[in-house]
């Protein structure tokens, strides 16, 4: 009976440790992919894009590294 409790504790600890490692990896991957809400005109053109002023309410960067981001 005591061995069953010990094994259950070992398995539960291993499962929780695995979940913790998975959560840390997900948090790291998510933090690295944060995109700023807007870029400056210089950042847009330096990144290989062009400024599309036909979009309302703010112009948008088209192409390049900052494709789809608003230009302030």
C-alpha cells in the first residue's frame, strides 16, 4: 500500500514538472513574437516596405518586414 502511494506521488510530480516545462517553452515562444502596433515611416521604408496612404484612418506599411502595420 505504501509503495502505491509513493509511486502515485512520483508520477504526479513528474506530470506537474512536465506541464511546467511546457508552459515555460510556450511563454518564451509567445514573448518572442510580439509585433509593435505601429512603425515610423522610416522603419517601414528601411524594412523594405512602402507606405499605403489609401487606408483609413492611418496609413499602412505594405511589403517588407513591417507588412500590415500602421504607420504613425
